[in-house]
C-alpha cells in the first residue's frame, strides 16, 4: 500500500509514515485500522486504513 497522507502515531503500537511511503505486509485488523510494516524503517504498527491506497 502507498501512503496518501502523512500520519503521526498517537499510540506506541501505531505506525508513522509520510505521503508516498510504501507499507507492506498489510493485515486488516478491522474496517478502520490496518496493520503493516514500513518498507524503509522496518517499523511495524497499526494505522488508519483510509490513509493508504492498496495496489
């Protein structure tokens, strides 16, 4: 998935990213929150699914 917007984590288990970043290993936690791994930093966490676009 590619980030369409910047996201700064608010909780320790969340994932921060910038617009254009690639998020891999996507898992659907629920309809609104997804889990994934930042392709550059290797950080893993949850994030709002509407901030990224699946390809």
